[in-house]
């Protein structure tokens, strides 16, 4: 009889930290102690706290072990699983909410952490809870119950009405009404001989891993939702377009598809209702532009992934020139819960125009990097300070980038803005798919704008001139400024060029590429001016404008000189050293190796 379950994260983050090895060692130790019939080891998806991996949780106690090492396993087995005494030194300690931070750290369960308290998990409800490679565990969590309800109790119009009433908007970035999109796919060409349902899992934003985590931790929820969508619009074939760089997600999704077919939940005559629906996986080669719907469909067809002009929209003429519905992973992950709990339940969360929850991938200068799901309307401050644990090393928050290369930078003055589609657009950013990169005082905002523009220039398919050429010219102006060669006239040129690119590019990649530049010009114009007029980078990031100097605190230990890769530092032992600015390559090795903090960056 099983008396304990040990859940070990099998998401990409923890896997890269060695969770597979931990699981193997744990199973060996359990067998050696004769506990393999009493303790079940379960591989799960991502718990969200990626910075604390590998993560291990023991139920029924809910004991939350973090940063577990291979050598810790024998002690956990001996003390906790055999003798019933949790290993305190390995249990995650949390200081809780702000008013409790003066208290001594307390040992807590996962759900009691500050990271989890203000979350509401809908799309991520099963991630970290079930084994994603076992369909029975998904079914035990009401899996495929929504599909059964739809096929036996609801008409296609009933399904579409429920999705419309829920207020669910596309989580891929555009924020278009999901129910309206389904209605268009059903009605524009009602008598089409073939229709398709597609899932966009080509998550390409730097720092974004929301869709990957859903597919790794709960792949059946996407399969079930796509079947529901197929019933609603009259399609019998689905495709998941996923980048090949997600091997764990691809592997688990294929296992889930095979299991669903075996159980009769995909294929012919599902639930004996006469409804047929099957699906397949198509791998992308990593082109960011293939996240755009028409480029994605072109790639599935086996051609070069380039966008095409719209109209006609995919609802009329999409994949293989047939009516097609496309949503992203997170959008589908909400569908079954809307069917089971009712559209009113979903619409009760969030704000007036942005219903439900949103998953964000927290990254950058934040204490708790990882995956969070919050009700729409939660403030940026809550996400960063309460859930994310604030900025590490005592640094000050400077900005948050939402929407990836398509979004903008939100400054500290807007930390209390409620996060929803319309509020983010009003300050020059956008929701995007859900990447949220946090920056502190050590980040140069001109350099940040350049980083994202370099990405979009590299990822442009080159089909339209405004994007192909315009973004290159914009990047040239940014490079000129970061090298100290810019003029004030360049700022006017940049703004004019940004709006030209936005208004004339063929697809969303080009239309949103200037957003990081426009938002940093709007909120951090003083940094651009410092680069141009003062020839300095206030954050000390842009190498051409940085100068390293040795102060009087130097003791002449020669450590900096010995570690300088270009021999740019000279000086006698026990005497102050000097940096040759003409030879210095601004690598920072001297600062890293100075024991007396005698080197400054100006």
C-alpha cells in the first residue's frame, strides 16, 4: 500500500539541474530500504520555482525540499521516508508576507510560500501535480470530462457562446476575443469540406517559457481543448506547431497523443458520438517569425516560414488554403475549465476587459525566477516584490520588459499599474505571450533597446522592406549612440523611423519591433541624452563609453595586473597601479579580481 508520494520536478529547469539523476538514485535507495512498495516516486511538470530546483515534495505532509543534491537522497530516505522525521536543513524556508519579514524563517509547505500565496493557477493547475506521461492521472483530475460534456450535452454554438461569455482573450499576445475567433472559424465558410485546428507552441520570445511548461507538465489539457475546438468549428484534424528546441515538451506531447488515441479520446467516433478528431505534431526550426499565424501555417505546409498579407484571414483561408483556427498553448489550457466551471466563473476573475488569469515567466534581476499565474489586474509591484521576492543584492528596480521583442519597458513610476491588455498598451508595452524580464539599476536602457532590436533584425524573414531594411537602419542609429557618436538629431530620426516601420510592415514582427525603442525613448530619454551629450553610459554597460580607473585604495598587490588579459595594467608591488586606457578592452577582469574594491567603472 502506498503511504507516501514523492513528487520530483521533471520540467526543463529542474532536469538541467539533475532531477532525473535524483529520481533514479531515490528509487534505488527506496528499493534498498524495502520501501519501494510503500513510497511512490512521481515525475511531474514545473512547480514554478525554477530558481530553487531541483524540487522535491513529499505528500501527504507537503514537505517542500529545494535545491536537493544527489548526496542528500540517502538522508531523506533514512530520516523522512523511513523514520518520519523531515530533514529540516533541506526544507525551503520562507519569510512570508512583508509584515512577517522580521520573524524568524519558518518551515512551510509549497502552497504557503510567498511565491504561491497570491497566485491563482488555472492554466497551470496540473503542472507539478500530476505525472504528465500518465493519462490516468490527468483523467483523475477531471481530464476529458469537459470533452465528454461538450460532445454529449452541448451544440457547437453552445460551446462558442460559453467561450465568448467567459471573456477569454488570446494569450499569444494579440488579445483577440477567443470566442469570436471560434465563431468566425465556424461561420465564415460553414460548408467547407475540410477545416483545421492549430496550436501555436512556437514560443520564441527571449525569456519566455510558459507554453513549454504547460506542454511539459499537462499536455492532455491542450489535446482536450483542441478536440473541443474542433467540435465547435467543424474540424476533424489538429496540428501542434512546436519548436524542436523543446525536446521534453515534444516527447511528452507525443506520449499524450498516443495515449489519447489508445483510450479512444482521439480518432474516430469519440465517446460514441460520431465526432472524429485527430492531431499531429509539426516541428519548427526556431524561426521567431513562425510565431506569426500565417508564417506558422506556411511552415506546417513545408514551405519557408514567411507571413502573407491579410485578408484573407486564416478563418477563411488558412492551412492548406482551408478555414483554420489558431490559438496558443495557454489559451487552450483555459478552455476545459471554462466548460466545466462555467463562463461566469472565469469572467469573475480579472478586470472588466481582461478576464481570467495570465501566466508569466519571471526572469532577469529577480530573486525568484520562475513561472507564475496571476489574476488579470494584479499590479506589477505585487508580481515583482511579493511573488518574485524583489530585486536581489539590494539593487533598485529600474524597469520590466513585457511582451519580449514586441513589447516595451515599464519604468518604476508605473510599478502600481494593474497588469491587463489595455493598461500595458496605454504605457507603450503589451502583454505578449507572457515573458517578464526584470531590470535593475545596473542595466542600460539604450543597450536593452539595442538587444531586442538585434534579435528582431536577426529574426526578420526579409519579405517586406520596412522590416528588413528599416530595422537595420534603426539598429545602426542605436549602435552609433552606444558608441558615443550619436547626435540629438538621431533621436528624432529614430522616432520617425519607428513609426514608419510600425505602420508599414507586413506582419506583427515588424509592426511591433520598434516598441522597445519607443518605450525607452519615452521613459528613459535622459539615458539617451547622456550617451549623446555627455559621452557616458550611466549604467556603465556600453563599453565604448566606459572607463576603468584605479583609486587610492589600491594596495599594489598586482592581482589586477596578473589577471588582465591584455596587459593594460602596470605598477610596482605595494604601489598604486595604473590602467592604460588605450589598451583596456573593458572586460572587467580587474574589478572581479580586486580584493580591495580599488577599481571603479566610470
